[in-house]
């Protein structure tokens, strides 16, 4: 009887562990964010200006379900313009949004696929609208 109880409990633990590990399949979305242009004209030989830290901090990377109906994550962009987030395996809609909302209109949407245990590189360009 005790052996049977031990076998049943062991089987239940194996099934539960198997179910929870499959629901924990994740990968990383990582990339660099470019914000520009920052001035209407850049003269030949002059370097392009870099965005101020407060300009970078005004934006977030936002991850939605592939159909765009549900927000999954809102990710900070670091001072170097980089971001990363751990996500369940799947395909997502990703865009950049101003923290305060409004402003520069609709930014480009990207549709990266996240694979188990892998890093998906997605560089994002934010168009300031300055021309």
C-alpha cells in the first residue's frame, strides 16, 4: 500500500513538473533604439547629435499580443539606448510609445518571434518627425 501511494505521488509530481516547465518556455527580446532625426539638417562632416537622457527616458518599448489587443510588457530603454525583456515563446507586436502619450504619432510596429532559450535581436527606430 505504501509503495502504491509513493508511486501515485511521484507520478503526480512528474506530471505537475512537466506541465509547469512547458508553461515556462521563454526567450529574450533585446535590441537597440535609435531616436532621430534630432535636427532638420546635418552638415557633411558633422556628427549626428545623440538624444539627451531625458528624451530616451520619455519612451518605452511596448510588447502586445500578435493581434495587438493585449499589452504584455512595457520595457524601459536604458541610457545607452538598449532594452531587453524575457517573454514566453510566441510572436508579438512590438512598438515604441511616449511615456506621456501623444506626440509624434504612430511609430512602426514590428512582429518578432520569440524562441525557447534564445535571444531575438530587434532594433527599433523612433521617427521624431523632424525634417
